[in-house]
C-alpha cells in the first residue's frame, strides 16, 4: 500500500493545516496505514497488538507501513531505535485515541464514522460579536463524579455528561461551555495543560465519538462549545513528544530554549514541521469535532520570550500565532478564537493583515484582577481603590475583550470567588451578587468557572466534585437562583450585549463617587432602549440621586438585595423621575438594574 509522499512537503515546509489526514494511523483498503516523522531515528518498527512490523523510511525522515487486516481498536506504538541504539516505545503524535492512563499506547480510530445532527446550528453560528456570549467553564472530571468511586472509575463518560451537563447549562442561561483541555495528558493534576496527544481526546471519559456526541447534543440544544488549547508547551513524559526520535523533533536544539517554567518542553516554532503540526492540531478540533471556539492558553509566552514583557519578542511564537490565525480565519470564518494574554501587546484582536494577531477576543485579565482586588478590600478603604472598578473602560475599546472569572482564580490558595469578598458571610454574599451584576452589565463577553454560580467556599480540586450539597443552604440556593435570573436578563436584553464594542452603547452616569463607593452607568442598544446599572459597595444609601435621560416611571429589572436572593429587600418598585433625577435606595453591597417603563 503506497503513501502519498507529495503531501509531506507541505508538512515539512510549515504549510500544512491538515497533516492529520495523512500522518498517523488511517483505515484504508482492508487495513491501516501508519506514518510518523522521525528524522533522527536509526530505525522505526511498528508494534501492533503485540506483533512487530518493519517501517520504511524516505529521504526526509518519514517512516511508513501498511498492515493488512488491522482495524479500529487495535493498539499500537512506534518502537524507535535512536542513533545511540537505544530503543523507546512511543505513542503516535497524530493518534486519535489513546489508552487510559497510566497506559499510553495509541489506538486505531476512524474519525469520520459519526453522523452529525447539528446542520442547523452550524449554518447559523458566527463570531457572536452582536450576540450574547456567557460561557460556563468546565472541568469534565470534577463537575460531578460518581459517588464512592475512585481513580478513573469516578469519571462520568462523555455520553453521561451530555445527559447531565447540557440541560443544566441551558436552564441556567449560559450560551457556551468552555472545556478545560481535552488533549490527552498523563497527569490528572495538570488539568490537561500538560498534554501528550494533541489529536487525541482524553480517554478518561470514553472514546472520541462520545465527545462528538456531547458536542452534537450541545449544538442541537443551542449551546456552543469552546475548547481550551495549549500551544506553548507539552509534557516531558518520555513516551510521547519529548525527544521523540532521540533528537529534538518538537523542541529546541538549544537547551536554554527547550524547557518552560512549568517543567514542560517548549514547542520550537522556528521549525516548519512544528508549525504544521500545531496548525493542524488547531484545525483538527474544528474540523473533526465541530468546536465553536478555541482558547489559546498562555499567549504571553508566544509573544515574549519566557512570557515576560521585559524580554525580547518571541519571533517564532508570533509567527505561529499570525500564520495559524490567518489560516483558520479563512478556513473557519464562523469560529471564535480567544487569547488568554496577560500582556499589554497591542492589536491582539486586530486582523493579521492589519498588523494584529488575528484573535477575535482577548481575556481581560486586568478587569479580573482589579475587580477581585477591589472586593477583597474592606469597604472603609475602598475609596482609595475606586479606580480599580473604572479603569477597565479606559482601555476597553483597544481590543475586543471578554471578562473572565476563570479556574485560575479559585485554586492554589487564592480562595474561591465568594471567599475573596471581605466581611461576614452575609457581606460576602451581598458583595458577590453585586460583583456578578457588574460583570454581566459591563461591556464585553462573559466567562465564569463552574462553582462560581453556587457560591463555593472550598477551592477547586480536580479530584473532588463541586460542593452541590451547599445548595441546601438558603444563602447558596438564593445565589444560584440570582445568577440564573441575571443570566436570563443578559440573554434577553440587547442593550447588554449587541453593541459591546461600540462606545456609544456605554456611558458613565456616576464614575467618581469614590467617597460613597457608588458607580452608575448606562447601557444602550442604539435603538432607544436604555438600562441603568447602579452599584453600591459600601454602606446603605436611602436617597441616592440617579441622573436619567427621561422623566416618568422606572422599573427595577433586578435588585441584588431582594429577599428572594437573601437580601434585606431595599427595593425601588415605584420610582418616578422628575427633573431627570431618580431617587432610589441602595442597600449595602448591592446592585440595581432599572429602565424606563413603557
């Protein structure tokens, strides 16, 4: 059985975006064709179900073999003999399916044997610039676990999660699910951020078709799926990419540039075949799994050497980002690309052809850090930190930002979102309700990690499920209902999402009331529908004067202090503006949304 070597040139020259179609293991003509790139190897053999087969090498270092009678489900590895005559068993860099850890062999799998039912969704999806985007970030292995089960037995399967998670997300009013990395990885505690298989959906939750089923079900229920993706570094476990053929195929020849701060190996994007490998990996998840968005992790390390702004630019990393995003934007103009970037690098969300990096959205980590630091501060000290709540709008229109409260904020001693807030439990609950309304009404798309919506007190641990039992406590149950109502309002009010990135959709009404820790702004759908958002992060204010655009009666759309949300019921049910001024009451640590009646 022959191999189409003509396609290898594109792979070796950095031009391929679909190398998974010919590299790796592919079912064809009553057997399976295998191909791997190992230019430094002295010899490569295929181990298939315990038997060994010779592989043939071309002059560019591609090794191939065809095994008649091989089939889906067969287990294989490449046995690589190095120049120093050491032998190592390696998993396939292009494997579509892998053994469950701690085993690590690859498994033959047909990626095209699935019947999709998401044509309607796929025909109407887009970048969502003028649509609501409210993302629920999820770690599959700990959202819920099987009671009393240990190790891998505790995981629910992709099929089971489709039955459990999608209905919950839809009922709560989220628009998308973002999944922590599902690329195969050996260590649960890495959360998927130290990968070994960039084309292999982790077998912790079942087979690839199970994940396709999950995504297909999401789409038929109107829920988008975003995949977290790690393009900077990979695990150094010796069965995978690290020193793959005895040489440095994926990492740098220079030991000073080879390893990361996370004790992982760095991809060397100065090598064209590495560019093809990772560009193909990005395309693979969109092409084969129909994901609606890709979130690039640790973009700072692709922009600057060591991810530090005081270091030189990472020229090869920047080339990877621009080349990949330019290619993907043309192949998939309806898919969203997100940058988790902590730097001040300009034009992250500008198109590549206009000097940008080509992302659609950038995580606003400044917003995240500033607002969290503000609620940590005792109210008596908040006047000195007033700018932390207003600063985000001074730069907001320089990129297309989204507002995250992600998994990184609820681990490693940082405390949970609720427990970050200053004060008693009652004060914390009131503060976090106000903060979440701030996030939901501030311009920009939204993201929250699982557990934020129930008021978790325990930091997230990947081996434990969320503390769903706390919903038996009234304060947590009422927060859960409050978040659901807040999400529903966001979904149904175009003023809160349609023109996020048009400066005319936002206006400060009260930005400098630092002494009383009060903020007020207006959101506008540019068709005359205005929403007023007022926030009090200090003591009670019984007669706060809000300047409005029109006299007449106003209605509260949502009040975080309502008793059904465990508040004190300081409400504004019959508000009438005279002289374009509206007198309202504000409970301590509360937020109110209002609009003109009629």
